[in-house]
């Protein structure tokens, strides 16, 4: 088992370059309508649903809701909930930043 730290995209040069380009694309979008349009063009409906579900799971984990209840509310498997919780607590801080921003 690893230390729990999520492996960064920087571990593979091609992946890192793609990741950087994607981050720049999102950072360059100023309006939520443009971000929504980009996400709809970029991702499948299934991918968008999965990302939305993970964010919902992260919020509930952060609120201390039990995993079985999170699964019931979101439809996420306990494996997904465990993975999201791991990233929430030991990842790069992305979930924390979004959750903090959403609380404002």
C-alpha cells in the first residue's frame, strides 16, 4: 500500500502535458456558461455524472455522513466512496478547495 498520496499527472510527460493544457483551458474560462459548454463538449454524459457524483460524495464525506448513507443517497459504491474519501483526506487538496469555495 502507498502512503495514500495520489500519484500526480506529472509522472508521465505526455499525460502531464495534456493535464496542463486541460488545466489552462479551465482556468481561462471566466463564465460558468462557458465552463458548462466546454464540459459538455469534452465529456460524455456518463463522465459528467460520475464527476458530479464524486463531488457530491466528497461533500457528504466531509460532513461526516456514514458511507452506507452516502451510497444510499448518491448511488455510489462503497469502493467509490472510499476512494473519494482517500483523495479528500490525502490528495492534492482539490476537493477541499472546491468544498471551501462552495460554502461561501
